[in-house]
């Protein structure tokens, strides 16, 4: 299930086929059964309306969840860029040798974070591009300077580096925060039953109406899956702030 929701196009195709099939199953059951009486038809229309309304609410709720998570990822990218920029400026508070080392490490680190957001697997797999190793070297550099000169000024540099590491942890948490599979399953089940009811409904002629709801709902599912997907797809988080930070510290 997790592999399917990681591919918005797969979500669209599967949702369309399943819902269209459900609608035709409902239409087939209607043809094989007795026609509903007038009072039964009124009750059936009430149930169908309620089902479609519930489906719309679930889709809207899921879309809101996806947008909130997208905004969270954008905010975490901005926070990372601000933290790295602040730590780079506070490196001036360190001794000259430590400051030069920290600045060089921060240039490497910001490029690693850009590669992470862009999903550049080639650059992330290059030798010396291990983010954990760079983080450890950054922290070790400021800790050594703080140990040698434990002053309030050096403490500002340590605090800035702590913010860099904390921002990376917050960004990772934001990327792992996805719409629960249970919500996807519930939305899928409601869509299937709604299409069965729609297919079972009495109609004068034609079956074009059986295709409308599957297409609309499948597009909504595609949009939700695409926004909820952290990397790739049509809508994704581009690290504009990190790119700007990288350019600014390279020309410093």
C-alpha cells in the first residue's frame, strides 16, 4: 500500500479502474434485480446523497492534511536555511582557524541539504557526502572552541550550531509525517461503495454518469497523493531558501 501511495500516477490509475468497476457492478446488480418502488427510490437517493457527501468530506479532510504537511515541509526548509545562515555568521565569533573550518563545513552541509530536497541521489552518494559525518565535524569544531575558550561570545556560536542540527531533525520529522494508510483505506472504501450505489441508481438511458464520479475522485486522489509525497511528483518542495543561502555563503 505504501508503494502505491508513493506514486501519484499509480494512485490515479488504480483508483479510476477500481471505482469504474464498482460503478458497473452496481449497474449490473440494478439490471438483474427488481426495480425499486417510488418510496424505496426516495430512500435510496437519500443514502446515495449521504454517501457522496461523506466521500466529499473525507476527500476534503485528506486534502487539508496533505496541504498542512506540505506547508510544514516548506517551513522546515526555510528554518534550515535561516539556521545555517545564522551559524555561518556566528562563525566569526570563533578563533580564526576554527571559524575557517566551520565555514567550509557549512558550505558542504548546505549543498548536502539541497541535494536531499532535490533528491539528487548521485551527489548524496559521493565520497565525503555523509550528512551525519559533516554534522559530527561541525559540532566537534564548535565544542572544541567552546572548551578552549568558554565565554558567552563563543556560546552564541555553539547555540547557532545547535539550531542547525535541530532544524535538520525537524525537517526529517516533517518529511516522515504522511497521511496515514488507514485514512487512505477509509477514503478508498467510501469511494467504492459510493460508486456501487451510483451504478445501482435508476437512470433513463446511457451510462456516461458512471464515469464522471470515478474520474473526478481519481483526480482528487492523485492531487492528494502528489502533495503528500515529500519528493518528486508534480508539486514538491523546492529548496529556494537553501539555494539562496548556499549562493550567499559562497560569495562571502
